[in-house]
């Protein structure tokens, strides 16, 4: 292991207060290089631990004094208040998805990942949208596989700390999901797996998942959803990651509904956006596609299902002339359908 895992801080750091923790974490370079530019396992682990701690600090879940030490097995030794535990970091992703991500890194700008295949700019969709709960079942399967694989290692003698927790980095690339449903069903799958083990060995005391800008903290104990604060290595939260929807999933929706351009505006772009907030969406349909009020309502209903909350769908002519220009100028454009 290199001696400078946290840069100038070396392989460990200690803080005595939340203010110290915030200041220190902003000093750590936690960005991850592109796959084609020498990305390492240390890059991934550093990204995960820094954003994990930033989410916990923001939620007031860290006790002080606090000390973190980079190790090998487990990956980190944590001294927090009177607690001492290890933290293991792993990644959940299928081999097919990993290969597709490598291909995407070498593909032209504007290419997108459609499940586990790279679609070049302007190429039509090659696969139908995921049906039913297919994406959810695959996500649960891959999260559970990552947990089970790491659990097998806990019996080895070098895991000597009395308590070890697990942080899974969600790199599955699986599409749109409702963040309030999937973690609860994963927790149920974990309990079923544990109950089915005839001779249960050592277990992780806590399992959390880092997915884009959301930390799903302690899956089995309620799966608290903690936003990861923006930083230099993690730009401000975008509507898609805040809603838990992939760009590929939204692109497929636009393609089906003949939407040429889609953008978000209103509260979803600000700090006051909450679990019960509606999502304001501005759409522009393909010029030759005529849509009436009934069809527009159907499109709005499908989008609401995709986003997991009520969508308020608007076109530019629908907007009041008093704030129309401001909305068009400040919207966050996130999806374009193939022309």
C-alpha cells in the first residue's frame, strides 16, 4: 500500500469536531480518473470513503473524536467516539457492465450506455425498456452478491477487529428506480439469505450503499437516504441523480414518446426539494408529432411512474409569458431523443 493514500495527510487523519471534518474532507482529492487514464482501486476506495464520510457528517451521524486509518483487511480502521470498527469497501457491478463501461470510455462523445451495450450518438435504441420489476430484481441480485462475496472473507484471521461494516459502491448502471422501494426489498432479501444459512458465520454489522449522490445508510435498519453534499470531486446534485433515474432510462422514455428535448425546472433544482415534492418538467416534442390533451396526460402519467413521484409536464406555450423566458433559460437540460 502506498504511503500517501490521502495525499498530504498520508494514510490516516484525526479530527475533533464536525467543522474540522468538513474542512479536512474538502482538502482530500477524491475525484476518479477515467478508465482509460489509469484508474486504480485506491481511486475508487478514496472516492467512496470521502463521500461516505461527507454524507454522514452532513447528517450528524459522526461522533468525535474521530480517526480514520487506511488498512488492507479491512480497508479502513475507524475510531469514532468510544467505538472501534473496520470498514470494508467493495463494488457491485456485473462483468458485462464493467466491459461496457470500458468500451464507453473509448467511444465518441455523446455515446450512452444502454443496459450493457454502448449506443453511439444518434443511434436508435436496440433494446426495449426494462419490463416490470426486472431492473429491481437484477439490482437486488448484484447488491446481494457483493455482500455475500465479502462476507466469505470475514472468517479469515486478518479480520481481527470485533466489528466490521460494509460500504458497497453501486456501479451496476441499472436504470430508473424508486429509491424508497428498492432498499427495503433488498433488506428483505438479505434477511432471507441470513435465515437460510444453516451455519451462519461472521456478519457485517452494517451494510450501506453509495449510489451516485445518495448514500443508502444501514440497509437492514431502515435504509436512511442521505444526500452526498456537492464538492470539487462531486458537482452539485443534478435532478436525475436526485430522483434516482438514469440518463439511459430517461432517454428511452423520450424516444418512445417522440420527445426531442426534455428539461427540469423549479424546486427539483434547489435545496427545498423534498420527498413529497412534484417535479416540474419542460418538454419539446418532435416537430411532426401532434399531441392532444389526453395524450399529454398519458405521457405525464408514464413520466410520473418513471420518476417515482408526480411529474408536472409543460411545453413552452403552456408557460406564463411573465416567466416563460426565465424558465427556458434556467432549465436543466438532461435528455435529448434521437432525431
